[in-house]
C-alpha cells in the first residue's frame, strides 16, 4: 500500500495490501464488538443478526492498531465513514461498503445527525448519469426496464418505442459490439478490466471518440470529434446529496470544438435517433420530461441560481 497524502495527514492509519481492505474492516468490526458498546449504551440497540455477527467474527484477529482505531471511532462524538472509489470488482466494493455500514451501526454513528456513511464516486456526475438511465437494467429515473407504463411514457418523450430488454454494462459492451461512440471518457482508465478495455477498443471495426483531451481512447479511435472541455461548456451535474447544480462556461472552446451534447445531438439526428437540441436548456427540459423529479429544479436552475435539490418523482 502506498502511503498517500490522506494517510500522511491521518490521525490513525491502518496499512493494507491492495484488495485486502475487507480484512481490515472485519478486524475493526471484531474489535468494536469486543468493546461491549451495546451494554454500556454507547451504541444503538443491537438489531437482528447482532449475535450471529459476533459469533462469525469471533476468531478474527484484531491488531492493536485496529483495537485502538475501533475504540477511537466508538468514542467519537460524531463520525462520518467515507468510502472512496477503487478499481476492484463491484461485488467486492458492495461487501466492503456493507461492512463499513455495519461498523457505523454498531458504533452508533448510523442514522444520526452529523454522522453516517458516504460512498464517494470516481466521477463528479455519476449520480446524474445513473438518473439518466445509464444502468443497463433501468430506465431514466430508475424505472424497471420491463415496466410497460414507464416505457410508454418515454415513448411520448422520444417519439420512439423503447425495447423491454436489458442493455449491456460497459465491460460487456466493449467485448461484444463492433462499433462504439465514446463521449468524454477513457474506458481503459476507469473500468476494472483495465488493459483488456484498451485491447477491446483496438479490435473495434469503428470507434468514434468525442473528447477535449488526447487520451488512450482518442489514440485508439478511428474518428475523433473535438468537443468543449468541462470549463468551456454549460449544463448541470447532480451531486451525491441529490442536488442539481448548474455549470456555466468560463471560456469559449477553441477552434471548431462544440459542446459535447451538441455534437452527440447532431449524430443522433443523422441516425434518426432524436437529438437536434439548440441549447443546454432544451436538453434539460427533455430530461425533466423523461425523469419528472428533475422538473422541480427548472425555475431555480435557469433563474441565475446555483442549484436545487431533487423532488420526489411523480407518476407518469
């Protein structure tokens, strides 16, 4: 494990080998259980499975550093558990996150003001992308893809029938399609499959990349369309606290570069797949139709505001 800047400023640092973070979390759990927090009233009342967890972790070795850290966490007036993005498989990340949530619960820091659990994503707008339907088995707004009523609602927005079958995740897409459009991303750098992603891109029959910078994906592309960088475009990002925040351009893009949404919209229009927007506001209005919970943010966003929290989504 490389001693990062975060580790250098930390009050306590538990060094782990890559991929063994789960063992360290289990050690913290075992140490916390042995503190008897539930007996002294320092933690929330034990829930179902508490005794089985204690039995499961009974033989786990907790080092002196883990015991000290567990006691320190338990005695903290308020504690927030941050889980950063990793390059490991999603199932491992889910297990580690669940274990961290359990640690937060048994030390009394879950579901209380000023405390809790927060998973940090690798990109600033991952939440917004998932809201838009980037998840293979979900429609925009997280509606089930087999929900006929939701598909009919989207058909009214897009003017196209929405097929009921699930899509492909990023890895399967790279391994199975012959053509690809990549918008401001570098699959080899962000996906757990790493170098296999680069090899898959090099085997594509045709790959178009929309990008503002020269990346490995750009070097592997058959066609590159220059777009504005994040500082040269307008739009929105959705934060992890469910707040839609407006992004404004601070400079004009160089040369013939255009906003990414505009380039993608023109490509879609030429393939009769929608698009044709004339402004970022038009894009957002379509988003508000497709994901109704975004409609409540429109007045604040386009009235020179900074951002607005999402509202509960109404029915179609």
